[in-house]
């Protein structure tokens, strides 16, 4: 089964993101989809929340092309080709595939031998580009780069997180040794709690935190 079919199944058969309407007090208007794959999640967000603006970021060039095709008819979806990053001194990242195929695409620093190179996009940059002063819902599925993001947040690099007024879902990619898994989870929990987010639950593969009132 291709990764595109699996994503479709997760989003539209398992209704992986239906939980949002139960945990948020109002429909999200500013949605950031980090790790968009073929665009099924962005399409779901745009269809179920027609008043929203959905910005979706995808580094893999083949996935990005399909994402554009899948969302071209949706005026409230804005696709960005790049990799989400938190290090201001990194301008580009190289896309590297693993055994999982395009669904398992990861990002490594520029200079590593790879099929393609894409720009690093920080969340503050994306927010400024679309004139967003706040974020309602953020989905983070960036194939392992979550660890670096959590570490930076824990060190005090809050950047955009204090502008999150709704919820955040993150896939921690815990296919690792138990000790590393536990440390990664601890780092993320500590970072989010520091910024007044409350753990709401695990929905499918997504750990979800919401801003405390």
C-alpha cells in the first residue's frame, strides 16, 4: 500500500482529525500543517473548516507536487515548499528518503549528499508572510525533527509558541529505544508545559496539547 493511500485511509476512514471539533471551543481559523505529505490533511481541514486559512509545508518535491494537485481547487489552502526549522543559521536543508518511501522523508543539514535541497522556513516567518498574529491549530509531523524543536522550546526559544491560542498535535516518531523515547517525550512535555499547554490526549499517532485558559 502506498503512503498516499495510507494517509487517505487515516484521514477519511479512521477520521484521524475528528477529535479537533470535540476539544476546541470554536472552529480553528488559522491552521498550520507542518509535514503535509500529499495534502490529504490540509484538504480535510479546508473542507471541514471552510472559513479557515490552511498553510501547509512539505519538503519532499514529489509529495509537494501531488499536494499542489490535491489542493489546487481549495482557495483557503496555501502550500509552501520547504522544511520547518528553528535554527536561524540554517538556510537550507537536504531532503533524504528512508526505507519508508516518501512518507518517511526526513530532513538533514545542507551539505549532506541528497536528492534535493529545500529552504528552511521558520514558524515566525510563515506567520509574518500570512499576516497572522496568532495560531489556532498546529499539526507537527516532520519525521523526527520534532526533537530539535522541543529542545529549543525547552531552552527558552518560545518564538511562536506563546502565540498559539488553541491546540497543537505532534507525532513524536517514537520508533526508538525505550530510553530515548522516554527522554524525547519528557523534553516535549516539559517544553509545552512551560508554555502553558495542557496535555489533552493521544489521538491516533498524535499527542495533543491545548492552551490552558
